[in-house]
């Protein structure tokens, strides 16, 4: 029985990055031997175990054989006769197919210092030095999730190029219909991880280049070539603007919900009737409708889709909020459900700031709407509603009339806050 550290932890150590979670491969063992040593079996589709003390994952060396289309269409073979090189050969990219014997793994920096002991049959270290994302073997084509993974790594390693032969293989997989067989859970998982990388635009640009974006997110794919309004730098199209917005969200360290909202907030511009161009009149409601279809397709979490829906419907009004009076501002806050969910409203404002600054020449500009509306919400929420409700009831008001009294008080508070801003 031999144990090896594999994959991301080695890759990141060689790059001088903070390490990924450590994954281990065990060669020459059976599941019974692993459990006898106290390892806890947790794998559903193949033998994976948790270390009894560190709780790190240990997987038996295995091979995979394609048996049906899609992500789950594999026959797994895990047995003591599977070699380390066979296990490494089934991995996606050469930079993730490097191993180090467990006895040579030290503490901090121990991986890099043991470079001479690395097992690298597919020249992953050379590809790291050349900054290249390259598939290991032709078996790459058997798993369509790898298209998403390569795109995600392109977003993480922004200065790496995708090898031409790998890009060609990705295109062949898309043409063969492999992407159509992806399950929603894995698509959302990879999209979410890619959105959280340092240059999320690269993920979507690469998916578009290989043809996968038109299959997975046609609503996003058709934004390229769609003109921007005259006031929004018409020299770039809507798809290019969208990529700038995503990268601005990464620059501002926005959370996942904000980044997804940035991705889908302008979908309606891809369906603007010709007579409404170039102003894209009514695109907000079209965007909200289209993003609901996207969220249903990929089973986007409820809290993420609700934030995106608010941004899609209201980003235009938020951009123009400097021209709104106090009553209109209160109605905007109500539509955004800001009184019940102030933290989410702050994320709505952040998404709108990313949209405003994701334009040529405006990357470093201020977005005063965010501070103005945050101040207005704070003033409105400071209104003590219970005494107002009691006073209205004492005067004979019921139901909507009580709500109107509270709304008037909030408008007065917001007007005072905006006047003093």
C-alpha cells in the first residue's frame, strides 16, 4: 500500500499560492484494508475515505471507462492493481496530474522543496512554467464537466492560455452534444465557483469560444453584438460590458449573489425589439423573466435568485435615483423589500455599482447612488412604526390607512435625510 498527495495542493504550492485542500490517492489497497485502519468510507460512486484524525479525503486509485453520455456515464474500476499513473491519466489537466509520495510531504513549503520527488508523467510542471492549461489524455472528452472546469481554471489563472488542442477538444465535445447531458447541480456548482474567481469574465469568454455558453446560457451568449445605449459607451457591445461588470464585481470582492446578479441583470437587452433600440426600453422586466428561466434550469439557490431578480427589475431606477424625490425613493425601497432585508438591499446596491463602473473610463468613478440610498434606508428604518400605528388606530384608521400613515412618516424622514446629505 502506497499513499500519494495529488492535484491542487501540489499545483498551488509550485505556483507559490495558498494551498488547496489536500487530496490523497492510495495505491495497492482494498476498501476492507482502509476500514480496518480506521478510515471512514464516504464515497457514493467510488471508494473515498476520511482519515480518522485529519478528516482529509483518501481515494483508492481508480480508472474510469465511458459507458453513457454525460457526467454520470462511467464505469469505475478501483482495485489494488490500478497504478498511480493510471489514476493520474484520468484527471482533467496536466497541472492537476502531479503526485508526491506521502512520506515526502512536509509542512509549509514542504511540497515545493521536494520538487525532485514529484511524479509528473504528463509534464504538468512544464505547463505550469509555460502557463498553459492542457488536457492530460483524450479521455478528457469523456466528462463534459471538464469543459466547465477548464473555464473555471482560466478564470483563476488569468495569465494562463488554454492549449489549442484542448480548446479544439472542448469544441468537439460541444458539437457532439456532451454538454446537453450535464446535470443542473454540477453546472451550478462550477458556475458559482467560476464566478468567485479573480477574473470571472475569462470563464464565460472561454465557454463562448468553445460553443458551450450558447448551450448552457444562451440568454448570456446572445448579448455579444447587441449595441449599448448611446450614453453607455456604444463602442463596446452589451456582452463586452457584461464581462467588465463581472470583473468589477471581483475587484470589489463581491459575494456570489452579487456576482450572479451582475451576470444576469441585463439579459433582456438580448431580446430588445429593433424599434426599441438603442435605448432598450423595458429591458428590466424582460431580464427578470429570462433570469427566472435560467434559475429554474440550473436550480439556482433561492436567496441568489431573489437578489438577482431585484437587481434586474430595479437597477435602472437605482441608477436614476439621484433624480427621485423622497416619496419615490420610499416606493423604490419598498419594491426592493429593503425594510425587511436591509443586508440584501446593500448587496443590490453593490451590484448596481458594479454595473455602473463596468464601463470604459468609469472603472474608478464614484457611485453616489449607493451612499444616498443607504442613507435613505437608514432614515426610513429609524422611524418608530408602532406609535404611528397606535395613533392611527386611535383616530379610527384601519388596514391600508395605517400603512399610509407609516409611509408618510418614512417619506418625511427620507426627505430630511436627503436634504442633509
